[in-house]
């Protein structure tokens, strides 16, 4: 298996530039994303998981440092080239309610189709395959608005599959799903990574499912919540396989709090008082 | 579904087109109309004159104006992610209106080209203002309200200009301001047709990015769309279509707002691949129908267009708002 990272960051600084000047969310990020692996990005609310994902795929500019995609600087890719390398599933609201699931998934073929976006036979084949893989083929003819939250998530995953990118980034793909769908979605993303050698990176709050399915965890510490976020105070990202991070106590340090601790035996967060 | 929509609209278009030529103060039988159109007519000169010099340009003008406004409305609704956007709501018509008022009152309506250019500039200025605010204001409802306010501002500037202008110029302008498909002579028609068809062709070329924009700007960017460029192209297209129609026909409300909804309901889909052509056809049909309804049988006077378009448009918008929970493209 190819072990060179598909995404690599060097001293990456993420955040926003706005009217109030720059707002750094997290400085000095050094991470590497590998193909064939399911990587889960975890962190508290406001730690900057979405910001990191959006910076990695070029939707937000980096405030410093650099992102390299398959060995080349992110900025050296044209929008079309990038669209064929990285696909995303985001949390934002869309206006796609009025188009069919099939049409939505077809939009994933955007980078592969010509000026008018006409689908050739191979594009239709890719759309059908994506619908099958994501487990939403039975709803292909429905409007996106008719789907439940879980089905909608699957439809957007099918869209990103149809895009046929080696790198897939998903922002909280399991957030609105019930317990069963969560595990199903994660397992299908894991299969995708393993069987098609894709690099899958997703953010999640679900430690249970992440520990069961992820090949690697990225733990993103939050900035101190009080006062102005001081760039220097956010600790470094902690990366590793679930086993290593459990064994070396990183998970306990990351999730443990005054009343909560991580129990390495049951692999769960438990109350300190239950000891 | 889309085949049926195309067929129904094409049939309606043909029927309305000929109805527009037949129906008027004088009723001219279809057979005579056809003979006049094909040059084999040997009857009354007056009828020939009415059909060729008056009804044909009015009908073609309605067709082009309706298609242009409806397509503008659709593009604005997709771009601003707001099903209640439209060229008249966002103040773009008022901008064009102001441009025309300035050119008419200060420079006289000397040439159509001056009027067209003034309207295009007016439309462009309002579009730029809306675009600038769209970066500051994230809520689409707020943006819509800003558009309405800009429209009011343009209207009040027009009123102030009118106050200082001479009476005959004001009268000329007020007549124009009623909205009218009948003011375009056969000689002026190529100007309207040229700009209008260019804008419509441009819109058809934007179908692919318009679809991607349904997913929002982030998804569109991730699919390889140059969102900034797409936005500028859409706005230029909209500006040309709205500007040129306003220059020739005066401000026409509701067609740009309501027709995209009629088209979506007819088609059952928001996919621009079919929605845009269907909107174009539905716009042409709606405007033709409005144009026919302005004719008062037995009278030489036309009802003002601004009295007719809301009768068709307003119920559609109310229906759509009341039923928005059951209409897929709102969700």
C-alpha cells in the first residue's frame, strides 16, 4: 500500500480573516492524512474542526504555513484540478430540495463533465454505482426534500462518491443520525477507505463509534474559551491510532475533565464519581 | 415530466401568439392573419397595417420580454438562494427605471440606444449595490429588504427628477412608466431582440454553474466552480435582460418573480437543465397572455400592463407561500 500522505500540513495556521482582522483558531498544525485509512477528527465544540477541514480543501485560506496535496502546494491546483482530488460533505444548508437524489449525485460528476454538464454513459454508471455504495439507490427518484436526515446524509455521501476523488473530507457526517445509521455510515466509509484506497477524514463527536471504526484519530485541542483566543495557548494536535492513543494516555488527557474520565478498559467516557 | 411541460408550453405559445394577432380592437380572422404573415393577402390595407405594424411587434415584444424577465428572476432566485427574489423585488427594474428617467428628462428620448444604455447602467448600479450588500448581510431576507429599499430610493429620486422636469417630458415618462408591450415599433424590435436573445443565450450557457449553486457556494467551489466569476456572469446576464426589457417596455412587475415558480410547479424539479428552458417558455406565454388581457374589446385603448401582471403573479406567489411546506424546492 502507498504510504506517502495525500494531505500533509506544515505549521498550518487556521482561522478567519474578517473586518476585525485575523482571528486565529489554531496555529502550528502538522498532520498527515494517509490513503486507505479512515481518520476521525475529534475535538470540543469550537475547537476548529470545520475550520481545519475547510482549510484542507481550500475553501478557507490558510493564515500561515502550508497544505500540500499529493506532494504539491494546495495553491498550485486550479479549482477544476482540486475538484477531482478532494470531495467534501459539509453541514451547511443547501437549496437542493427541489432536485431529485439522482440529480444531486449527478452534480458530483461536475468536474468530469463538459461545458453543459451533459452526462455520458460512464457518468451515469458512476452515479448509479455511487447510489448503490451509499445505500440510497432506492430513493434515486425522490426529491432531496423528501429524505430523512439520515437519507440526506447518504445522498450527499453518494454525491462525493460520484465525484471519484482520492480524498474525501466530511464534516460531522453522523451528527443527525440515529445510533444504527451512525455505525452503518461509519462502517461504509471505512470500507470505502480500505477497499478503494481512499483517504477519508471526518469530524465527529461520537467517541464510541470512532474508536470502533477509525484507523487513526486526530485530537484537536480547543483554544481557552475565556477571553480572547490566544494563538499560543492551543496545544498541538495529537495524532495516532486508537490503540496507541489509549495506551499512552492521550485520550485520557484529551477527554478527561473534572468530572469525566476516559476508561481505557471499557473504552468509554465515565463519570469520575462512579469509581 | 419535462417532455409534457415542453409540449404543453410550446402548444400554449403557438395558440397565444396567434391569439395575440387575431385579438384586438378590430377582430381579424385567423385566415387573414396567416395570409398577411405569409405575404399572400390581398384584402384591406388597414388590416395588413394593423397586423404587421402593431400586433406583430407587440406580440413579439411580449414574448421576448416575458422570456427575459422570467429567466432573470430564476437566476436571481438561485443566486440569492431566495425563492422570493426577482428583478422588480430587488430594485433592479427600479434602477433601470431611474436610468431611463434621467435619460428621458435630461437628454430627451432622442435615441433608443441612449435609453437602452441608460437602463443597463441603472440596472447594473443596483445589481452592484445588492451584490455589495450580499457580502455584508448573510440573511437573504435582510438582503431582499435592502433590495426593496434600494428600489424605493430609486423611485423617490425619480419623483424628485419629475418635479423639476417640464410637463411634457413628465407625461412622456409617466406613460412609459405604466409598462407597455405596444410601444416597440417594428423598426425598434431588432434592438430589443438582439439584447434579449444575447442575454437568454448567456443564461442557457450558465445552466451548469446554476445547478452547482443550488448546493451553496462551498459545495459549488468544491465541485470546481469559480463562484466569483459565475456570480458576475449571472448578474451581467440578469442586468442585460432586465435592463433592456425595462428600457423598451417600462417596469413590468411579477413576471420575473412568479414565472419561475409556475415553471417549477409545472416541471416538478429545480434542475436548471430543464427548469431554465421551461421558465423561458412559461415567461413568454405568461407575458403574451398579459398582453392579450390588456386589450379592451371594442376600444382602441389598452389597459396598463401594470394592472394585469399582478393579477396573474400575485395569486401564484400567495399560493406558493401558503403551500411552501409541501413544495420541495423550499426545503
